[in-house]
């Protein structure tokens, strides 16, 4: 009897291949076909066996990417074509600021069995690799994750009064393009301009860069230091611990990274 | 020359051993000594080679557990005793509702090199294994994580008005003991009693149980169905997707689990 098709919606985490889960790593080895996104790191893609079929469905500069409907249709098409282990690989976690739940719903409607494998989301991994805890006794007893992504040329649809909470660590995914609006609105809503804040570019990658600054200074620092996507924004008192909790310099595995980080810290001073 | 000591603060994730990161899995194999917590699953502990020294520092029923100061001192003592690969293994993620940042600070003060390895936090993995996305277009555009843990016999010190946001998925760690207070306060702050809500017990473990209910019904359901710790509470419209996104029944790997889940679903009906 033929094995039935199965789609695995798999989180690849933020980039460092060692942050893949054991399950994701196994599924990449066992896959018949891998359908992957723009935010999956090149190092992770090299872990896919050379004989495995690969489909890129992310946005390439200057090219139109596949729509969500087209991606949904591709997954179903692969399942109906008799592929039994279809891995849909996504940056970060499939169910946090991603369309994983929409893909899963479509597979459910089409009667195609699926599994979901969580990945470490950027809010957790990128901050850890930048020495920033999301919670810390006396500094933050709550974590808030929002996205700064919205329809083009429209203001962000966020509840600023609710976000301006000094006891909460606020993490903004895809917020680089709206930093001025974010910084201004949070201050107007009552959050101090002196609240510690950070920008983390290419978090967990070998070329990770971070900037430690304040809420008021975020937009200018992003401009002067030329931060680019993907960057994560972190706002809250926990950012003040980043110097003490910096560990990538001291690790015996990432010596090559220390020099880059050193330059970044000098740039902050 | 002797290798210098190094402490690895490692997140073990919520329980399923396949959700360990590749890095955590490697460090467990390479460790000289593992210092572990109450919330690290038994299956993960079996992955530690039999020759590796192990220290349990969690709370055992009826026994006094080690204080944070004692754990800090143990880590430093092991480093000074010449251990070069000291793994401090923690349930979930070391920097989310955990004392990982306090341990890292102490190691920094004592001049002992350390690294931090993020783990998948319960808010992400337990919801995924229960078929609940943390965000979904049109249902939740923000995620909030809080802890329901507080000093004994004292009310929770949370900003209920800020938490009562229908556009946000609210995840409460360690909230089982305060469910009545949580449900009442959120409703008083304006969140509808009909808001979908879930309790997930032993998330990602083979004996995971979940209850799909509403905010108003949370306390009674927890009592009637006898939920026990560790349980995660999820409140928000995304919980309504849990039936469609249920995947552990359909997975080809977890057939043994389907029966238990089936019983749980019948209990919900």
C-alpha cells in the first residue's frame, strides 16, 4: 500500500542552523520535497540533501513572489502528486506572524494530513543572541510581540496606549520601516523616551549586528548605523542588561563573531 | 593548557525531546556535568550519557529545593573545580519567565564565561501541539505573555485593562492557581466572557491534555476536568481555530497519541 501524503509545516528558527529543532533537522533529511521561504537561511538550505526537490516561494528582489493562494495550491498539488513527505519550511515559527495557520487551514479543508513543528521565534532567539532577556525580575514581568508590517502607505493599526507599558518588554517584528512612527507614538502614549531599546539585524547569524540605544534615539540610530531588514526592535528596561549578558564574545564556539560584535559595540559608544 | 570553564544556560523546550535544538542536543552529549530543573522532561534526561554527572536543583514534592543563590553558587563551584562544559538545563527558554538572566548576571560578575541557548517556550510549542496559532490574520495581531505566578496568598499584580484586548492572544504561564481571578478580572476589564480560551496540560508530552472553552467557563472547566500543573492558559479568538488545526491526530508519527487526544475531545463535548 502506498503511504499517504503528509505536509509538515516546519519552523526553521531565525537563522543559526544549530537552533533548528532535532525534529526539523530530521524532517529536512527525510523530505521528498522542501517548499521554502525567503527568511530561511542559506546555511539551513545546505542541510537539505542534494537529491531532494526544492521549491522557492519567497520574494526575490525585483520579482513577483508567489501569492498565498499559489503556495496553498502548490502544497496540495505536491500531495496529490504522491509526495509523502512534503516539508513547508518557514523562517522563525510557522504560527507567529506567519501564514502557517492559513496554510494549515487550507490543507485541513482539502483533507490533506499535516503536522506543525514549532521553531524558535525571532523575539526569543535574536534577543538571546544579543544578551537581552525577555523577562527579568523587577524589570519586565510581561512580553508583548507585535508586527510593524502593514499595508503600504498606511499608518500602523496598533493600540499605542496598551503598548506603552514600562513593565512589559515590547518586541516589534518587521518594524524598521516604521521606527519614527513607533518611537513617537509610544512616547505620546506615555512611555519615557529614555526607555532602553535595541535594534538587532540578522539576529543569530554570523553577521548579526545590534545597536543599544533608547526609545527616543531609535529612528536616528537606525538611520546613522544603516540598519536593514531583517531587523528586530526591542523596547524595555531589560535591554539595559545587554552589556552584562553579552555572551557571544565569551563563547568558545563563536570566536570569529567576537570581532564583528566588538566593532558594533564601539560604534554604539 | 587546560581548557577554561564554560557554563551553557540551555533551554530544553517544553517536553517533547524532538523539540530540543540541535545545539542543546549536542551540548547534552558533550557536557561534563548537567545541572537541571524540575520542568525538564524525563525523556530528555535519558539523552544525557550515563557517565555524565547530574545535579537536580528543582523542587521535589515535600522537599525544600535549592534557592537561587545556592544554584548560582553551585555553577561557580563547578566552574572553579575545573569542569569545562557545564550545562545548566532549564525547561522552556532560559530568558522567558525563568531565572536564566539572574544566573547569567552572576556568572558575569564572577568572571565565568557563559553561553545561552534559547529553547522553544511553552507559549509557542504547547499552543502549536494543541492546534492554536498565536497570531492569525483578522483574529490576533499581537501576542502577550504573562505569568500567573506570584507570592503566596497575594493577588496578581497585572494591568488588567491592558490585558483585556480582544485583538491580542493572551498566554498565561503558571496561571492555573489563579484562574478564577484571571477570568473575573479580564471580564470586568471588558473582555467578553465568550472569548475562546484553552487550558493545555503537559503540553507536547505524550499525555498532553487540552480543554477548549471560553473565558467565563475557564475556572469551572479546570475544576471539573481536574487540570493540574504544568498547564498553560490561552485566551483569544485564535483558540477557535483549534478544531481545524488539530494535527496530532493526523500525524503519522504520533498515532499512539490519537487515542488519548480523542478521549480528551470527547470529554470537552
